[in-house]
C-alpha cells in the first residue's frame, strides 16, 4: 500500500500502516475523498486455509494482516478457501469452516501479490506430501461496497481486467480435486474458462526449465556488456527462479536458497 512507514519496534520486513491510514480519520471530508483513491490503489484478497503459517513467511509473501484481525476485515474483493484431504467428497463450506476453526489460519494480502501466494501454494505441495492429498479450492468474488455511493466509487469487479487479476494467478495450482468459482457478481465465463484451461497445462519439465534459464543467462550477459547492470541483475534473478524448482511428477529438486534475493541491503 502507498505511503507505508517502517516501525522501529517491528521485526525485520514488517511494516506498520497506522501512520498512513491515520490520514483517513482526519475528517469526514478527507475520508470521503480519500476512500475511493485508497480502493483504487489497493485491491485486497482474504485467504482462509488449514495452512502452516511459516510457509507464507518463508516464501516471502507480503501479508497485510493475519490472524484474528482478518475476521473483521471487509474490504476484500476475493475470498479464497483452501482445503486438503477431501477426496471423493463434494465441497462443503461448513465442513471446511469446522476444520478451519480447529487449525485456523487467515490472512489478507494485496491482489498484486497473489502470484507470490499461489507460487507458495505450489512449493508447499511439493515439499509436504500430506498437502498433496486431494486439494480443493474455492474462489468467491465479492463487492466491497456497503452503500450505493460506495458502489459508484468502487472499481467494478465485473471488468475482465480485474477478474483476471484476481483469478488467473491460481492457474499455477494443478491437480485439484475440486475448483469452485462463485460470488456476486459472478465470474465472467471467459475468465473462468481461461483459469480452468491454465490449470490443465502441465508444469515445465526439467529440460524446459534449464533451456529457459540458459537463454535468460545469455540475455543477462548481453546486458552486462552494454553496461546495464540493473537490467542484468533482474534477468539473472529470473534465470535462477527458472531452475530453482525442477518439477518431476510429484517430486522436485531445490538448487539454492532464494533468501538472498530478497535482502534489501543488496538492492
């Protein structure tokens, strides 16, 4: 979100938004004028899952809020429910919520970071055999608007561009037992079909990953020769990510630790 401030009392890589959000409380007029701008700049997604918290932290997924605070958050445009171990059973939201209450994990993130989240889902499934058991996914689109005035100000979730931004990152999640897409307004048929088609596409083979990394490395070398070092660094990171995980069936190979790539001291 725009204008965040670093809280010295917060752990590394955590930010406190209180100073920025306090601007919305200065007066009713400022609140009314700032709210549509805030909504335009920030599209939120709420996730509820039986999910190990450390996976999100380890995969460098930026989280806006998590835990009990999520229960009172209503500014999200998409709700995501992730469930495991439902082989042969129809999707039952009540059963999921009952299980979720015993092992609750909720978070809110920005739609801009959904690709990082879905990639973390993929990696966790590869690393944890128990979460490979018949995963189910439910995506529920929703309007953030409580009043007619808000509806006029809010960015329409019916637009194809926004629906693709919210749904297409889940194309990387494969071999689902169940995928349910619902909500009000409903997903556009073309976007839903595009997502389902993307989930049918196999992950790249080891040979394809290596070929992509080799091509990117050569492109990075060219950028070095031209003196464009920032571009070269960006391309080298893409080359590393291309071979970081090599997927073979349900197995995988990890070649290095990506932690250093997220160290702000070397940016």
